């Protein structure tokens, strides 16, 4: 069942999304050569707590970290450890925050100090595919319209869509219906209605689309060892333009007042 959020629930989701995006931006700004992924995770946990939220991922189905940190060939669900980031790495940061009973979920991939042209193209294509997908999240469209838009940007750029992991509904739970593939899988998909809240999240590989899960049972890597990128926003379907809920303007007013005092 796809849950339609009430106006009061949407207001709470804006607040959760505002905190999630603020933390994401802060962690991205904390990235630099020499930092360990564990340092990034600890910093993220401190910032989430500072804003009065809780990690939506820590303990979820046994996941052991505050956020998902995936480096280079790691696609999603990377686990923080003592690995030190090197200049030229790319690192995907996936931040989910629970606040007021609801979840804000977003992700970005950033270069560590700088990166080559090919890697920058990967980041640009992945982000552009996300924004094209978001543009289709309008009432009356179908989930497949989002999927087609994402897939076209990626494949027109001669990159690969990860198919084993997809976007999803989000709200009181990290994962709700519907599933949102980043590719068209055929058949009829659910129709979008105002009040749906969706985590749209393309995962894009430079090489082949095949992935595998490491022995830690969490970290997903590209099978060919080439690099991958991941971008995500939580989006509200409206009767007009879609609204991105994971944006800093949505920070709770009480927090804004406290931070500015």
C-alpha cells in the first residue's frame, strides 16, 4: 500500500528532510584526504544528535553505522572503518535522519580533494539523472516515468544503471511502497498521487551494471571494480511541481532560532 501523507505529516517530513540535508552538506564539507570513513561516520552521528535527530540507518536490519559511506567501486551501503580517503577518491555519502517520527533520506557523491574528467562526468551524469527523474514526479504520471527519465540520461551518457537496488517510498519508515527502479522494467507501474513521498536515488556505474555484495553482507561493489556514484533526494508529489523535501530551507524553525541566537 502506498501511503498518502497528510499536510501535518508533510510538514514533519520537511523538517526531517531539512536536517538530513544539512547534515549531508556538513559531512560532505568534512571530507578531505587523510580522513577515515569512521571519522566521517562519527562526525555525522554528532551532527545528527546536535540537531535533535537520530540516524535512520543505525540498527536498521542490523546496519552498524550512522550513515552509509561508499568509496570508489563501492556502490551503496558501505560500512565505516579505518580506511583513509586518498586524493582523487570519490565517496558516496547517504544520510538518513529520523526527526518528529519521520525520515529524511538523501545522498551525494563527492570527490576527495579533486578528481579526473571521467569521474567528474560520472558525478555530473548521476546528479543530472536524479534531477530528470524528480521532474517526472508529478501527479498523474507513473513511477515508470521517473524510471525512464533516469535511465535515458545514464544510458545516453554510455554509463550503466544499477538494477539490483532501487529508490522507494519513505515516511515513518525508511522503506515504504512504491519501489522506484532507475530503469524501465516493463508493465504498468503505480500512478503518482499528491501526498506521496519518494526517495529517488540513481546509482550509476562507469563500467558494467553488475554488482555484488561483500562478505560483510552490506557493502555493494561493482563487479568490474570500476567506480560508481549515488545521488538521492526525498521528494513530495504535489498537484503541481514536485517539491524536494531534503533541502536546508526546511530546517525546523525552532532549530533555526536556536542556531541563530
